[in-house]
């Protein structure tokens, strides 16, 4: 039986059910199908009753995948605007194409989706998913790793310059504590790097990461020697590259770094008086000769005497410039230019909220957990006065503290103390969340603005058991969550958002 015949018989069956008669009686009219055909058509009619729901299921499945992709690309919107826009336009095109196809299917009164057409469109979605995932796993992850290293380099450079004027053991101990945080943070970056297949397979990306790690190790080495009594050999054995990679040639890398540093320092000599310049120039030349013509550069870096002379030269030059009233910006040991570290000082002496957003963005690139995305949206609307204690509270509220503990990131060291000072129990948190629904005289504050995927956002908020409402394209959350000791900045910021909404 042809499709046309089936369609005509289907209409005839409907007419018979309504009137008890077949359509017409002349030779040009359709005859009533036999019983088996009626049963077949009625079965297809029942299928038709579910057709709209089938379309909705397909659409929800598709929209969920498109939503996931759009949320994934959101993490690199600021750093890679061109790539973000390209991926976004392709997602929009797929969304429009599917909606058009579904509308056409409804018009045709078809009983099932054309599998060939559907497969073709889904293959486009799968292809785009793979492209986005590859971009995140390679380019974005490389960007995240290198930025983390650049921030550590900048932070350690600041710490090292501060330590130039330290002479008390108590001050040096403070530097050592901060240095240990940096060392542990570096090791987490190394672990992330070693698990980044796409970066390791790309020679250019891999070399850049190793170059940054080498320089960070060099800074760790120098800072440790200046602020402790450890022997050079013991310090080198603890360096990240020595521990995590076999046969790392630290001597060659460090030789190049120290020559660059000496070159930068020599350029500063004309800023001091002639007598001091002449003395220090002689010392700098001796250091250059000693490191350049050493028979065994590896052994040279293990000599306490060599480092004593080098660090003494640094300190004398910097202090002489300060006494000579040289402008403050020049009286520091700067980061070597060829390292191309673009991080500014205010980025590492930053507010907790900036560190949290950056860490969460990095974690989302690995986990694709929607709870993290919700918190990123939430944090982006808060003031810069938010504290680490308040961020710790939000991590608990959004049920992602476990992810923070188990995924390498730069935030964990800042909130670690709250894990012991303010321990939490997941069951207790859920019970307290449930009680918020019963609070009288509710007041709601603006959390963030909705995007194109309201259904998914609502679903995620409900899964977190939030008391919330949606008005005028904004998500409002019960303010009772944020009323407590130590949460004053958080509540104030949310209230300001609400007033300005």
C-alpha cells in the first residue's frame, strides 16, 4: 500500500469513527478499509496522539546538548572572543535548523521522525561537541595552565623582592611559609599538565609550559637560598621538574636565567654614583665569567659560595639604588623579559573573588559540572569585597566543595583553613536548605540574569534545593541563605544588585 493510499484510508477511518459511514459511495470515493486495515490505522492514530510529545522529547534532548555546549564555551568568552563567537553562531544555527525541522514534521502529519534526516543533524551536533571539547582540552586548558604559572611567577617575584630587605629570622620564616604555598600550587599545576594529553602531544604548547615551570623553579630555588639555610642540592631535589620529570637539565636552564638577570641588573648600574657603579660592575663581570666559563655548570649551581656572592651583589645594588632615591619601579628584581609574563601585580594581589572565578573556570573546563557554572554566574555579580570565608560558604551552598578539594586549583590553599575551622556535613546542609522554604516574611535578592536556557537553569537550581523565583528575566534567591556572621559583604552586594535591577 502506498503512502497516499494509507493517508486516504486514515482519513476514511476517522470519518467512519465520527459518522458511522464511509466517505461517499460512487466510484471516485474511497472505500472503507477492512478490519485489519482499520486496526492498523487506529494504531497509527494512537501513535499520532503521542507525536507531539515525541517531538518535545527530541527537542528537549537536543536543547540540553546545545545548552551544555553553550555553557562550555562561556568559560572562554573573555579570553577567546573570536572562537567563542564562532562556536556560538554554529550553536545558534543548529538550534534554528532543528526548530525548523520539527515545525515541518508537525505540518506533514508524520508519525515518526525521519531517521536519515535526524541522524544527519545529530552528526552535526556531535561534530561540534568534539570540536569544542578539543578546543577546551588543548587551547583553553593550555591558557589556564600557563596563566596559573604566570601568576605564580609574578607572586613569587613580588615575594622575592620583599625578602630583599628582610634580615630577621621571623621575617624569613613568613617568606618560607608563603614559598611553600607556591611550591604546592606549582605541583598541582604540574599534575594537571601531566594529565593534559592534547598539550603534551603539541610540541609548541608543551615547550611553553616547561619553560614557565623551569623559570618558576629557578625563582623557587633563589628564594629558598635567600631565606633559608638549606643546601642548594637539597633545594634542587625538591623542585617540581626534578621530582616529576626524569633527567631535567636544570643547569642549562638556570644558567640562561641567571645570565639574563645579570644583564638586567648591569643595565641598572648607571643609576647609582660612579664609585659604587665601578665596584658593582666589577663584581657583576666576575659573576658572568664564573658562570659562563665554569667547567661544570651543574656543580657551580651547587656551590654555596657562588650563591652568596650573587645574592650579595643583588642586595647591594638594590639597596644602593634605594639610598640614591632611584624611582621605586626600578629598584626591584624584574621578571626576565623573554618569559613574556603578562600578569600585572594587581592580578596576583587580587581580591578573593577574582581568584575564585578563575579557579572555578579552570575546574569547569575539566568537570563540565553545571553547579560550577551557576556559581560563576553568581560570583560575577558580586562586589570585590567578598572574602574567602564567604566564598567558602558559597562553595558549600552550591554543593561543590568536594570538587574543589579533589581538583587541582589555586583556590584551595585560600579556603583550606575554613575546612577545619568550619567543617560541614552534607546532610545537615540539605536539612537547613529545606527549612529556608518555611521562613516567614521572605525577602528575595537578585542572584544573576537568566540566559537562553531557563529550563536548564531552573532544573539545576531545583536540584540544589534553592528557594528561588524568576521575575523579568532574573533569578531571585531567598536572602535568608546569606544572613549570618561573616556574610555581611555577600548580603550587602546582593541587596545592591536588587536595588539596581
